[in-house]
C-alpha cells in the first residue's frame, strides 16, 4: 500500500490539469487582444508541466508497487541458545 499516496497525488495533479485546461478559452476579463495569445501559451505550458508531474508520479507509484514490502523488523532473534 505504499503506492497509494502516489496514486492519490497523481489524481490530484490530473484534477489540477483539468482546471488549467479549462482556462485556455478564458483570458482574464478586460485584457487586451494581444494578451490572449500569451495567456494561451502560459496555460498550455502549465498544462504540459502538470501532465509531466502526473506521469512521473504514476511511474513512481508503479515502481513502489513492484518493490517488495519492507519487513516490520530486521531484528533476527538468536535461537541457538
């Protein structure tokens, strides 16, 4: 279950991506016409970065899920006595 937090984090990042992606059609009210192109570029860059973060997080979760679970204790009692 060590990978569960990473999967949740990836879901949160994906949700943030969806929020940012909706901004591409909505430049701030009252902005000049030239600002729209800049706005779109910034939104696309943010969405791209969020996609990268979500993908990386999912990869890390898969690696963690494939790794063996750590043992509760490394102490091995001496049973020779």
